[in-house]
């Protein structure tokens, strides 16, 4: 121990020298000057002393004031300065992988180092850190995983949990675990950071921990709501009074007392009514339709286009930030704008996108200033709301929505839907416009809708299925799931917890007594949704890994099949070419991916994607994720190194279908043929429709009694996005419903009946491989 200490002191001394050398160099001191100009700098001493004297502190401050890049760095620097650099281990969590990576990159630059030296990052399946890394940026999920292996976080000295105002599920979960840990680790420091001011909530949760606010300066931002915008883009609102009255109406006040989820739906229909009843007089032409059909459920692309045109033609210079809900509508809008004579002209407009899966080269462009006389327009998800700061933004266009998973515990259906943001988010979005000079913010919804927004967004813990979370709680060997979650900042409904536990029992991850099964242990090691994790394990055990890797990666990334608005038919035809009558979107994905690999080898990948309406970027992302899943399975000893053995049955179509079913169950709908029409019913008797781009939507009849599906999307009605036809025998054997306990249980039970209802080739591999599966589950 003594020797170890000596080494660490020597290392600390080296770190101190390095830091001084950099700070005294010309670039280093220039960087230091910039850093000293940030609002956080003025609070530096106060912050460091608060951290030294309290176990927990809560810090809030305007986005861009230097919380993320500066505060953990101050701690690192002061430890290094005091000659204890090698003794500290600082972890700072981010809700998104891309921010963890870009912040680590930025802080390394500020310290004149390469990433992976004293500053590193770790995100799911990826990381850059070395033996000298003492400040690690990671996603909150990664820290949870770390806690799984080491419940005391030995060696860690400071934990920063960033962006807590977002109330992500992992953050809420982390806070429960950390709160418990603090009593055991008196020396551990916890610093919570948040952009908006609901600091009291967190401070109370940690026994009135001290709060520090970093005052920031922002320029005033002029706010325009829909009614104002309509005027300036060529519309005249003849019944604006009516909208205002609506906003004042008592109805809104009663709405506030309803359940938040219900309230949202009702707001939607109230706005719909309000707009239907009000008549708009139109002076433009193209935008008329979008307005007449102004549907609060959709994002009006034409309206956005009109606002952007207005800014480019009439307004002063300055970059524009457009808040959209997700990659889908960002890419659709981008295509639409590219075709516009003004907005699509690269000499006048630099059109960029900012979202979770953008390429690094594009990331850099976002921060750069465009050439003179070119207007930068950035189409962004709500990532640009608080975790990424683009300095030259003067105009903000806010669609008022964010893609949010909502969860209906009563019907046990998760839906990923764009829904209205909160007042706090709207303020935050508006604030992005006033960083360098006075700005303008265009909210694409009426003021009355804004008035009815929730003050803050509902925490994710209360609006998502808890499947993964409950599995993690179990593998951390914490209390009973229900008891544990009661300790949350805002505990979820008991019914939501029960649904998750039932689900985990059904897929065989928990046994009757809610204990983790061996399958459950494996599933908790895989950083994917338990459903997909099960599919991976089954694919490995049943030796059809390649196609299953593609399916799982595709389901985790996004659909690579593009659906351009004006070429829907052509795109549909292109997709069905991949399905060769096997009634499966998942198989079509596998074929499309394999075709792309071949085309790449021949150097014709670009043409291939273009011809088949495929997104090369998505295929690339799937390719990367596939490889990473492969490594993880290898690490977990689920596959051996020989690619041939784990793929010896990949050609067996029924088997691949069965494995897809084993993962997606209970996502299953029965196919009901009646006369000339076909309908689909889910397990709970709900009617669902097929998404237009599904290969199965092309057929009059489907020769399978069941469709398993990966994603159910709730719009006006419930749609299933992607599906695969499966037979009765597959559902009976591989759809986890029969056995209540571990899946092996019911597989054994059915052993004797295999010949009766399985197709022979499937029966053969089932018998061959069941033994292997037994071994695995008993291990
Ligand atoms: P906060 O976490 O309080 O929102 P940050 O620490 O992320 O603020 O950023 C502080 C400042 O650092 C920003 O206002 C911006 O000027 C600068 N900055 C952050 N990231 C980058 C980057 N990648 N490139 C250039 N400047 C950056
Ligand atoms: Mg930040």
C-alpha cells in the first residue's frame, strides 16, 4: 500500500507539471482566457468550497454557463494543483451518449490533451479512456452498470449527475442508488447539475442539500406564437380573439387538475376544435393546406418552410435553430427544404442537422460559423435544448413537440409519440436564441396551447414501461422491486411495476418468486431491451446468429427503408423486392443488409441504396451495432469464436422466424380473414393496422395465423410497424406464454410433442440444440 501511494504521489506531481506547462503555453493561456469568461468561473471558489464541505450539492445555471465542461474540470484541476491529481476519480454522467462523447472531447481540448489522457468517456459499447484518466464522462446507464459490478463505487471520489432536470429514468434510478450509497461512503461527493430551476425538489430529496445558482446573462428574446406568425408569413387570423378566449376559458383550468396523460389528449382535441372553428384568411398559396389541416398531432412542414423563408428574406443575419421531434421528421423536412429555391441553395443557406446519431464531421459544422452571407439553419432534436450549445443562434423555431415515450399502465402499451413539451422546455428552447445578441423565437402553436403546457415534463419513470429497469434492480440485488421504487423522487404507479414484473416472468427472466433466473442474469448483462436481449441469446444458442444480429440491430437503430413522401409507391415496391413471399419485414431487413454488404464489396453501395430506397447511414449504424453486439455475446461466453458454428443454421428460415418470435413475444397479433378483407387482433383483443410500408400490407391474404411485431405505434389508431408471419407451432414453442417459469421449463414440457406440430427441419434443430440450451440455462 505504501509503495502504491508513492507511485500515486509521483504521478500526481507529473500531472501538476503537465497542467502548468499547458496553462503557460500561448494556446493554453488563450483557452484559459476563454474559460475565465464563462459565468461559472465567477463562482469557482464558492463551488469548490461547497463541494469540500458538503456531501451533496445542487447546482443550477443557464445552459452554456459552463456547468458541464467547467465544474468537473475545476475539481480535477484543484486536485491536481494540490498535488493529489492521481488520487481523484471523477465521474460525470450525461443522459445521452453523444453529449458524453462531445463534452469529453471538448474538455480534453481545453486541457491541451488528446481524449483518453486525463479526460475520457465511456458510453454503451464504446469508450476512450486510459490508465491516466481521472475525469470520465459517461452516460447514466454506464454508471448504473458500474454500480452493478461494484456497489460501493470504490475508488470514485466525485460523482456529477448532469441534466437532472430532464428527469430521465436512468437519472432517477441513479439518484435512488446513490442516496443509499452516500450513507456507506461518507467520503463520496455527489454534485447534481441542472439547467432549469427546480433545485428545491432535488435538494429536499437529499435532506436539504445546499443549492448554488450560477447567474448567467442572456439577451432578451422576442416571442411569437402561431397567431403572430400567421400574420407575418402572409396569413391573417380573423378569429384570434376566439383563440384567446379559448385560452382563458375555465375549461383549461379544470384540465389542469386531470391526470397529466389524459390532459394531454384533451388539449390536443381542444386545440383541434379551436382551430377548426376559427377561420384563417389566406394570402399565400402553398401553406394554405397545412394550415387548414393544422393538426396538433403533426408537425406542419410547410409552416416551418414559410417561417424559415420569412427569416431568410426579411430578418437580420444570424443562425436559425429548428426544434423537431426526431430523426424521421428532420430528414423529411431536410429533403423538402433542399428542393426549395431559396432554402435549398447552398450559396445562401447552410442546412445542417443535429441529432443523436449524426456523424462527427457534421457535428463540427454545427459549431462553426458559416461563410459570410450564408445563413446557417440547424434542424435539431431536443438534444439542442440543453446539452449542446450552438453559440451563434439568433432565431429559434419551436414546433412545440418532443418525441416522448408515454406509457399507459392500464392498457400496458408503450408508445413513442411526439407530444407537447413542458413550459420549462419551451422557455429553454426560447433561451437558445439570446446567447450572443437579442433573438427571436417562433413557437408554432397558439399561446393558449402554451398556457396549458405542464410546468415541467413528467419524469420518464412515470411514462415508460419499467421492464429493463426492474431487471436491473433485480440484478443489483436491491430490495423487492416495489419497495425499491417507492424510494424514487416520484414513485411509479404500482400497476406499472406489476406489469413489468409480469412481463419479466413471462419471458422467463424472473421465476415465480421474482428471483432472477439464469436467463435473467444473462439478459441483465446485455445493454439492450430484455426482449431483444432474449432474441440475441436465442440466436446464439440456436446457431442462426447473423440474421438475428441484423434484426436486433435494426430494431435498436431504426428502419433503414426510406419512405419519401412523394415516392411512397416506388419505395414500397423496392422494399417488397426483398421479401420474396416470406411475409416478413424482419427478413426483408436481413436481405437488404446482406445485399448492401455485397454491394459494398463490389463498390456499388451508393447505387444500391439509391435504387432500393435505403439509408446508407442507417445501414452503417446497423453494421456497427451488429459488430458490437457480437463482441458482447462473446464476452458473455454465449458464442464461441467460430463464425461457422454460430451460423450453421442461419439458412433455416423457420428457425430464424422462431427466434424472432421468441424475442418479440408477446408482441403478437392474430390474422383474421373474413371474406375478402383481413384484420389483425392483439392479445388484449385490440384491433391494429399494418403500417403502409410493411411488406405484409401488400397482401390480400397472409398464409400465417400470427404476426409477431417489434413496434406498436399509436397514432389515430394503433399501427404495427414491422411484422413477421409465424405458424402455430412456432408460437407454442417459442412464444414465452406457455411456461410460467424459465423458458426451458416449457420447452421441456413440450419436448414429446415436437413431432406433432413442428415442421420437420425445425424439430430437428430443436432436438439437437435443446441440450445446449439446457446447459446454458443451468450454468
Ligand atoms: P452548460 O453545461 O452550463 O450548458 P457547457 O459547459 O456545456 O455549458 O458549455 C460552456 C461553454 O463552452 C459554451 O457556452 C460554449 O461557448 C463552450 N463550448 C462548449 N462545447 C463547445 C465545443 N464543442 N466547441 C466550442 N465551444 C464549446
Ligand atoms: Mg451542460
